[in-house]
């Protein structure tokens, strides 16, 4: 079983560095392009990356009440994968 898209299987991840052109913009990964596709406005897309950078060095935690302990944290427990990915993206954008 392959249960982690990191290391030798990173190429399976939506976050694998793999430039994708979407609406005339080159995004560094498929995930970036996917997130950009959630809104049609190029200005809004740019504004969202600016807002992410504006969070500075704050820890981002996807708190929830529906029990998702993989992507977020519920009742103080969880892996917070969404928060971790957003913080990773924020660091990549700074570089």
C-alpha cells in the first residue's frame, strides 16, 4: 500500500512542483491551479495569495466541529493537514 504521497511518491501529490498554465497564468503546482479555478477573477486570485502572505508567521489551524481530524483539528485533536499545506504554500510564496 502507498499511503503517503511524500518522498519517493511525491510525484503523486497535487503539490508536486509541476508548472501548470491556467487562464494565461503559470501556477507552480496542480493544487495552485485548482484553487485558482475556484474564482474567475484574476484580481481576486492575486488578492487571496496576498492575504495568505499577510498572515505572517501565525500558525494556521483548520478548526472544525464536524470531526475532520485529518484536514483539521476537532476538539483539540487532529493532523491539521490543510493548515500545514497553507503554511507550506505561504513559505514557498515568500521565496
